[in-house]
C-alpha cells in the first residue's frame, strides 16, 4: 500500500527533473550556436582633387595656384615657363576630378606675355609630379524633372502704371579713379569694378568667415589675389595700399589654412615694384 502510494510521486519528480535538464541544455545550445558576426572589410578609397582653373593666368600665379591646390605642372610647346608668360590652355580642364596620387601633373601651354620673357624658364617644378588618374566611379547627380510654369493670364496694361515704369532710372554716379602711375601697354582700371583697396577689404572679411581649406575657397582667394597684384602693378588707383592689406590677408591664410607663403612673397615683391614707380 505504501509503495503504491509513493510510486506516482517518484515518477512525477523524475519527469520534472528531465524537463528542467532539457530546457537548460536547449538554452545553452542557443547561446553557443548563435548567429556568427562576419567582419566586413572596407577598402579605403584615395581622396580626389579638383583641377583649378589657371587658363589666362600669368604663369607665375598659375604655378602658385596649382601648388597650393596639391598639383604639379609641366610646360609643353615652343613657349617656355618664364614668369611673365600666360597660360593659353591646360590639360586636364578646370573642374576635372582626379585621384590624389601625390602631385598630379597638369600640362600647360603658354603664350608670350606683354612684359617679355625675363628671368629663368621653369618648365617643371622642383618636386616630382605624379600621373593623372581619374576616379573609377564618378558621382552622377540625378536629373530633376523640369516642370513648365503655368501660363499667366493676359491682363490689360494700365496706362498710368506703364508710364511710371518707362521712366529711366537714375544711374549712380561713378567716381573716377586716376592711376597712380602709367605702364605702357598695361590694361586700364575698369571703373565699373570696385577699387583695389575695397577688394582687399572684402577678401579679408570673406577669409574670416571661411576657416576651412577647400579647393573652392583656395581658388577664390588666389583669383582675388591675382587681380589685386596685377592691378597694382598696372598702376591702378591706390595699389600700394591694397597690397599692404593683401599681405595681411595672406598672413592670416597662412595661420588658418597652412598655405600662402609664396603668395605673400609675390605680394611683397609687387609692393616693392609699385613703390619704386611712385618715387
């Protein structure tokens, strides 16, 4: 009697123990046989550079633009790399994206400048240029569909309003700026442009709001730099004052972007020549 009573309880305890053991084993298997993580390997792509525009620039400025943007150069053709010559064509064209292979070499074709071929020719830089390599996967921007505007309903013009609109607007008076000195064959200062000192002030204000060194920022700074230096050497109004401000801008560029030493030297040399004309 007593054995028959204890037997069902013993069987129940054994079943509970077996179920608990199976659950523990299944949980352990789930932890051991979990999803394996596969390490993904990402191949780093070399950075790209954008070819700056030097066509039409004086060769001495074109060299500085290319060097500051991370490029080398090579002059080909019958006209060699004298400082006063100008760039007729470049290859690759401006705006081309190329792989940064170290110092990609831009091929330049020059024409003789108006000041003659003085100094020493420099057809290649002092450092070794590298090959031009185009990116394998160029970025293509999706085309945005153009939606034609709805035609506006025709309205009958009001004679009174038409009469007011046809009155000529008053043209702002332009203060003529006499040249500081005359250079034979030099381009005259365009009176519809801002003066050289004002251009230097605007460049300084713009540099203060653009602390990052990008290809676009460097190209804009060098373009304005070339305008001020050329204009001052052509005898334009208050050129020496503009060059003094430009030198201060170049020194700030050196602190912010880490470039501009050569451009500052060019501006200082131009200031020395301009002051010599003014004596």
